[in-house]
C-alpha cells in the first residue's frame, strides 16, 4: 500500500483529502504544520507528498525545497486561487504539480495517480475521442472542435465517466456513486443540474443532442444507442 503524506493546517482539507485517497487504496499520513510535515517526509517511505503552501511554523515552499534537497519523492502543492507566484516558484523548487484551492477531491486523487504512474513508468490513460469531442483525463481537459471547454471539475468527471462507456445507460444514482462518491449526502437531482450546465457547454439542443442523451425514467447515455 503506497503512503501519501497530506500536510495542511485546515482539518477539513486533511479529512477530505485523506478520505478520498484512502478510498483509492492509499495509506495516508497527515501533518498540520510545515515542521511536522518535513519531519515525516524526511523519515522516508512515502510515495508522494500533498503540501499546502501556507503553513504555520514553516511554509510549504521551504518544506518543498528541503524535501527536494534530499529526496525525489513527488510533491503536489496546494495553493490558494490567484497565487500564481507561489505556483511558479513551487515548480521551480521541484514540485511536480499543483492543485488550486478550493479543489475537487477527485481532481486531487487524479493528479496523485497520474504523477505516480509517470514516476513508475506506467502508461497514462488515453484520451477519449468521439467525433470532434476530445477528453484528456491526464490533462483534465476537454475540447470541442479544437476549442477548450471551460468545465468545472465535476462537469469534467461527469462527461469523462459517461464517455468511457458510449451507448451505456447510467442511472442517476450510478452517476452519483461514480462521480460524487458513495458517501455523497445529496439527492439525484444534482445530476440533472450539472447535466444542464454540461450540455450547455457542449452546445447541446434539447431536440437533437449529439453527445448526451436523456433516457426517460432512467438516466443518461453518451452517444447513440446501438
């Protein structure tokens, strides 16, 4: 079981990140400040470190710098929205990737998995291409006729999950389990709300949708039946 260290001074962030990583089979260690994070990182045995930039006792950039001085363990930085300087400096100091807060836990897990695949030399999942729609799960980017779609993290996950199985009908509850997670406390109406926004991005009309079909009384399907 691969060990991931999550260093963040916000208990809610630590709790959510740990829950999603453990669900994917990782063993998670946590730290609430930079000094403790550095101590655990220097102890070794980690597959990856998730590291907040703004930390008490020692900031994340300094922790990243010290980790990189003695180890090649991958580092993913968590940065606040708009902190471009921190992100650039973090990459220059040796961070492998960054995720902007507030973030989707599924996006964080996807970034962690992608980095570990690269470091292990494993092949990355291939993009899904359907007509002029391209969905790249590694870059977490979708484009239509060459134009990038400005999707939220949940909209991207929803589109990718449907597109991986063209022609298959998913119920709303199945989509909630696959995209939001089994412990999501909401109702299936949330799928319809996100689907309306997603289909708007795709330029779908209610009369003749090209990509996402609503199956009356059941759920949704990507592509046409048969």
